[in-house]
């Protein structure tokens, strides 16, 4: 019985390590930034730390002007210079962090509004 509790405790602690807990960043109004606007659906984010990691990675991409990532809605909004980067590269940046990203459709926007 004791060993089962230890295994359960280790599993829980490892899950907690994967997600560092809440990290709050000020939301950026991407719609006012220069460049091409892109909305992505991002799956796999569980907390504010996850969205912070995605935000930091996207901000390192040459040509990205503004980023707003929200783990609660599963959305990433990006304004970028299309002479320097593209949606495929931005999605690859997110998938390199072990999250899944796809271009949000107009149908998704209508659901929110």
C-alpha cells in the first residue's frame, strides 16, 4: 500500500513539473501592431506558464512584431512581417515546444462572437 502511494505521489509531482503553474502576462493588443495578422488554435497548453513559453518562443522569431497567447482559450494571435517569417514557421515554433498549432478558421471566430 505504501509503495502505491509513493508511485501516485511521484506521478502527480511529475505532472506538476510539466506545467509550472500560473504565469500572468499583460495581454498585448495584436490588432494594433504592424504586420500581417494571424490567429492560431493551440492545443496542449494547461496553464499560464505554458502560454508564457509559447509567447517567449514566438517573440524570438525574426519578424514577429506582437504576440498574445491565452491558454484558457487556446488561441495565439500574432502580428508579423511576412517578408521575414510565415505561418508555417510560426506553427513549427509552437510544435517544437510539444504543443499543436493550426490556423484558426473564420468558423472559429464566429463561435467566439
